[in-house]
C-alpha cells in the first residue's frame, strides 16, 4: 500500500526569502513544494478506502551555496514541522482511474535557529497554508501503476509582507502532477517510481513579488518482502526553479547579491513497514533520510521524513 502524504508548508516562515544570505550569492524565493514527501512508490495510489496520516519533517542545513555551487557560508539551519492529512480513495472511475481527494490542514510552530543565515527567531504556533488535492486519479496494471492530478495551496496561514512571524507564504500555488511506479519483475518484488510536479504561483499578498515556476521529481528504487508488506530501497528527489522569480518593486538587493534559480538533489534510504498483529493490520510506518548534494542558490543539508498512515473506517461522503 502506498503511504505517501505531501508535506505542506511546515517551514514557510523560515524560508520565505533567502535574500538574507551573505554575498557573494544568488537570491531566490521558495515555493510550497518541500522535497522528500514522496518515495519508493510515488506513482501508486492506495486501494479504495480512507487514510489518516501523521507526519514529521526535519531539515538540517549546514552549507549555504551560491549559483555556482560554491560554499559561501558554513553553519546550521534547523527546521522541524508536523502535519496531519486525510486521503479518501473511491471506487468511482474517471478516465478509467480511481478518483480520490486529499486535504491537509496543518499547523506549525516555525521555531527557527538559523545561524547560517544570521537568524534567531521564534513564532507562535498557528495554522499554516492549506493543501488540497481535489483531483487525484490512480490506475493499476499488472506491471505498473499510474497517478495524476491537481493540487492547490491556499494562503490560509498568517502572512504580512516584511513580517518576521509569518506562518504562511501569502500566495496561491497550483500544482500539476503525474507519476508511475513500474514493477521490474513478474512477482512485483522490485519497483521503480518517478512522479513529476509542476508548481506555479500567484503574486504574494499586497505585493508584486512572484515565485518562479518549480519542477520537482521524486521517487526511488525499492525491493519488497513478506508479500509486499515491507518495502526498502533508495529514494531520491530533484528540484529546479524553471522560470525566474519576479522580485517586484518591494525587494532590493545588497551589493553582491543577484537573482538566481535554485536547484537541489537528495538521495537516501527508505523503509516502509506494517504495524500489525496476526489478525489485523493497523497501519504503516514509513521513514526516509536524504543527503543533499549539487545544490545551487540555496542551503544544502539533510532531510528526515517520518510518516504514520492509518486506514480508518469509510466515511459517508
């Protein structure tokens, strides 16, 4: 069973703008899609049912890199976030695929200790930007699964331009995605997955600042055991800024800082294990750890994602 749930904007107020970095460097704006929330079966929709997921996301940055990949500052940036999401998969077919939808109301404490950026701040706990997938379609064949759909980030978190206690990003984001999980042997014990996301954004609230379009790829190569209940392997992500950020008229740059498109890559182990007794399956526990490399115009570090997914009784809808 697929246990992916997307990470919402659990660290948005931390990384709204990296133009605070020291020169020489490239400035860039972040989108809503945080890397690391997809893994070994990213192109697979779960069986019909309702799923409740709890997620922990931790990021530890240690190197700030410019547009050429040079380290311009060493230090630390620690970010932690928590989320909860609901995914309902139906038997209803659209274009031959099972229709499902997903909603992620999320909270964040957004406590930041970022000596690498010269920041030391803490904000109160609150509601961050809401993530909804109104359309998520899934297809299944003997040797491959496919998924496609639309996601929307709504600016429900607190945001004011220039504020240091924001909990949201102050913009709408539209996300289009499609992916596949391919089974490399007839017994379906080896799987390789890739899912692509393309993210576009509105202007930020009360400004003419707009984040550039972002392309993200996530997936991995896995091996299943115990009839497919356990899946272990190597997960990855890759993210590129496709179009330039529009910094508008409200942002000026210190000497030596120029606009630049960020990119980042992560690779590391993943394990998915069932939580069950002899007679009952209670859920799945999934853990991923990524080491980043090849980053440009952004921070480079490590990412840890832990997800607990529980099937719950069907809800009349």
